[in-house]
């Protein structure tokens, strides 16, 4: 791979060219020169784009692509295309397929499917067999095959003893256990946040308490067992506080928040629009502000699009019956930049890597490029035209966003949007 | 104002004050009609209405059907306790199939909140919500307010307590919206387990002591406990519920004023209300039923006149 990138502003605090606008020469798959006004040595592919910015490649710790089993939602191939087009060089894919990814063979299947792509796909294995929550899956064996974490996607481990055992067992090989924070008996048959909007819509509410009880339980368990815990997609202010306190106690816990929980509140559901039906549910303004604060002070370690394509037949139905989930890769950067500064946005899109054992490569001479190319000042109303996913269930549809990815350079490949 | 601000009746929350006034004035006329020897007008001879009941109903369905027939509309009925989803057909497909037979208006009861709102966005007919899960039951709230207006002359300034299972009740929610829109004060009363935690944010008073609630109110609207909607016991026994939240003659006589008792039906005699109270002069339960036909005639007539435009 030989490429000359012209006039790109480098946003990478680990690079000696941070905040500078430079030309970057990539020769034989390695960054060979970074300087002003580099000449094209030998008719190399040249990338010259309006207000081009570069950063280390972005990472998303929670995406779902449907395959195997739910190909009507999306496929791994198109999912990776979506990721590349949205600026992500690495994505961790959930095990919520059919069958559930819960064995070495399943992990190997996923790896084979994703092989030879610009985007690196990291499989997450199920924590329990079939994500049924009764018996531990062969997590050591999956770890050997390349699983980066173990998670029953959106399914809480209701048995606290099983969670205790999972944390203890995974610590043998430094495995990362993920626990969806919801106490199902409190959540009941709720379909949105419990508050004034759920009350006035007559929809059953999921109290914030359902999440907070579960977070508190898991933190108590972690304190007892040791090991590594990741709590994906928290949504309430009290959860942020609980995790902040746990970190003060030096517990090895990380957490993420879905970008839409930083952007929307439950008041948008007033029209019964199923695009806003997500889990955890959109919460209150106070929760949203507490989450943003948690992101700013580092209590929340990473943000995720929680990308989850859902076929229209499961969205264009009565609210109670509609499936949870939204796609989010395409809108992630634009939405984040509507909340945070560019610098913070880039930080959020890259800082989750170490927890999921993703190598970080700075933009410096001699390094292999793992780069996202983007235009931070692109302003647009997010529409169906911006969607690459096969399913079109976008929570950000019709929102005014700021910033768009041009594409990525990673795994010795270039993927730039037309 | 001579027409509604809406093309569907999906809930009271989508109406304004003038809509309610117009519906009531129109209902006054129809109430006179249904007390004539010939209880029928030819207004809607060119309108076909489908009553789609995806949930069991007796009185609401009869009341709608009667209202439609007294307006001379053509009426078709479809009842299925099973939701269309369970049968494999989507709600939109079910309704579009019926609409393709040239139906102008759909009256729908459905177990899911928002089903009417959803349908109104995807099919080309005027929708009347006859109850959608625990969301709204707008015609019930309208007939309740109409009955209060009939009894007291106006709704404004009246104090109304809704007693019982507020959590699972579309009647409660629609009544809260309707009464507030007309300037009444609203209180809800029941065991805390059956009152939504955030209902006070809707601007209603919350009281867990029935005696205090009745002392406060002019009208008590007694709701049935909706056991069929409960996945867990919200109180230990019916006996204990009645001890705390049932009205009886002794309790009413101990108040220092005569309050009006309402009930949307069906009544569980001896649970939320004793027989002697239900049948007493303080009760306007049967007036509510009669007013239901007039109010529904008004709603259908007004929506149909918007279709005809």
C-alpha cells in the first residue's frame, strides 16, 4: 500500500504532529514521512479531501450485525462496510446472533467471515450457553479463539451466584466479563423509562431502580471476587455515582454509555415512535446530564453506538411489540460532536481500546497506519441517505448533526467513501 | 367553532377545550334525538364504519354500534380477543384489508397503548380510539365529563376523585386529561401499588385514604380493579382492598355533604362499590351509560363531517 495524503490536520495527542496540518506518506504499508508539501514519489494513490482531519482509528465496543441467523437485519460484510464508512477501524461484535456465539467454533466462524477487511472485527462471546443465563459458556476456549469479552447481549445474569462464578473463573485468564445492568423483576414488562411520559402514554415503565440495583449488586460481587467487569450501556445518574464510588475503591470496573442516551431523553417518545425504543431506555434530562458529566470526568470509560439493525417488520408495529434497538455507527461521530468538542469526541472514540485489548497506534513515522479520516465541520440533517446498514432503524433520523467520516486506512487497506 | 381540530379521536390529550365544548353541544342534540320515539337520524347514510375490537368489550362495543346505527351509518364488526400479531398478520395489514372494502372510519379497541396513534399514521381512515391498553379511552372520559356537566351544569371548578386501580386504567388517564382541560380539580386515590409513581407530575393530587378523598370531592369515579392486567398481586386480598377502598352507604352517610358516585363499569358489586350505593340516588352510573350513546354519536358525527369535506 502506497498512499500520499495531502493536507490533513492530525488530531492525535500521541503524535508529534498533533494539531498540525501535514502531508502523510504511506509506503509499503508504513507511515514513512509526515511533513508539509510532500511530493508524490511515484504516482501513488493521492487522497485530497476538503478540510481533511485524521485521528487514530475509532473503536466501538458494542455492535450487532445480525449474521449468522438474522441476515435480514444485516450481514457481517455489510456491517463492516458500515463501520468503515462511519470511520471505525475496530468494532467488537455482540454474540446476539442465531445461534448465539458461544463456542470456539462460533468465534472461528465469525473471524473467518470478517477476515481480510479494512475493519477489524473483534468477536464477543456469550457469557452463558445460548445466552440463557444458566450455565457458563466455554469462555476460556472462546478466549483462545480470539473472543475479547463475554456478554449475554442485553440479558442480565439474574443469578448472582452465576455472576460471582463468572468473574472468578474469567480472572484465571484475565477475561473481561460484561454484565447487562437490569434487574428484570423490577423492570417487569416495561418498555420505556418510568416517568411522566410513560405515565401519560400508559406504557409500562422501566424504573431507573431496575438498573441501579443490578449495578450495585455487580459491584458488590466484583469487590468479593476480584476480576474484570465491564458494564455496557448504563443509563442513569445513580449508576454513574455507583461506578464513580467503585472506582475510588480501585475496583477493576469499566462502563460504557450509548450515544443516544447522551443525546435524547424519554420525552421524545410522546408520539409512540418505535425508533426511540431502545434498551436501556432513554431516561430523563437529569440522567442525561449526569451521564455527560460521567463521560467528562472519566467515570464512564467509553461511548458506544450500540449499533443494532432491526428489520422494519419489527419496528413498524405497535410499540409494545416492537424490538429494542437502533443503528448508530453512521451517526456516532456527528452526534458526539453535537455534544462534545472535537478533541473530546476523538478521545471518546478511541479510549475504549485497551479494555478490549485493541492495539493503539499513534500517527507517527514508522508506524503502521490505523487511521480514521473525517471532516469535523460537515453539518447535515441525518437522513436515510446517510445509512449504509441494511436496516434503517435510525434513532438519529432527522437530527441536525455535525461531522462526518470520510473513511479509514487500516489493515493495509484504504476504505474511503465516494 | 363548528368542527373538530383533529381528524381522529386518539385520546383526550390531542383535543383542545373547544373540541370538548363542540362535542358536548352536539351530544346535547343527539341526546334529545335518542329520547324521541324514532331514535334515528339519517346523517351518516353515506358512511361505513368498522368496529374493530382486538380486546373483549361488551358495553363500549354495544354503545358504539348503537351510536353508529342511530346515525344511519353502515356498520361492520370485527372482534378478536387475540391480537393480530399473534395470528401472524400485522395490525396495518388487518386494517388495510378492511379499508379496501371502502370503509370510512375505524373504531378500534386494542390491548397495546398507542395502537390508535400508530394506525392513524399508516392507514387512510378516520380512527376512533375505543381504548388502547392503559393509554386512553377518550369517549369514556367524554361521557363521564358530559354526565358531570349534566348533573352540575358545568365541569369547571368541580373536585373529582378517581378511586381504584389507576395504574392499569385508561379511563383514569383520559379522565385526568379531560377534567383538567375543562378546569376541574382531580385527585387519584387507591393503594400506592396501583398508583403510577410519577402521576403527580400530571398535576393531580394523590391520596391513599378514601375517607379523606371523599371529604374533599364533589364526585367520586370508582374504578374496577383490573385483575386481568396484573402480573403480580398488588394487594393481599379483595377483602382487604374493599376495607380500604370500597364505598358503602355508611361511609357516604358519614360525610357532611352528598357526593355524586360514578362508575365506568363493569361494576364489581361488593368490591369497589356496594349494591345499595350503586343503585342509590347519589349514583349516576346509568346516566353515564345513556350519555355514552349520545357522546359517541357526537364524536362519530363530527369526525364524519370532516371526512365529507
